[in-house]
C-alpha cells in the first residue's frame, strides 16, 4: 500500500465577485473548484476535461472508420481515396486539438 500523502489546507478569502469569477472559470473547464484552484496556484495549465474527452472520441471514431473499411467492396480508386482522406482528416483534427490543448497558455 502506498504511503498517504500529507494533506494541507489553504484558506483563501475572496469577495462575492471574486468567488463568482473563480467558480465560473472552474465550471468552464469542467473542474471542481478545489482542483481548479490547485492547478492555478501550482502554475499548471488548466485543461478542460471535455476537450480531452473530445480528442479521445475523435480518435475512437477514427479507429472505427479504419476497422470498418470494407476490404472486399468493389470500390473505385476514387471512392477508396475519399474514404481514407476522411479518415486522415479526422485523425489530423484529433492531433491538432491535442496540440492546442497542451500548448501552454498565458500565465
């Protein structure tokens, strides 16, 4: 069993407008308030959970397209080309989104 990590509590007082601003930003990132504040305080990039799920979903759809490619179909060369172009565009979009999500933002 792994050793328990020591936990410390930090209290921060803010006015109602400050709290609402922080809560809104945490909600936009689909993060709990404590997780959002921890990431900000430690200088980590706050990535939206939804964005990461979207990249995974695009990759899953790409894998499905690749798997469902009809091997025995009597497709013309142009039809095959269009099929694979759609697959490549989907995978390129997933990579582009992943890079955009991981790109460091302004501090």
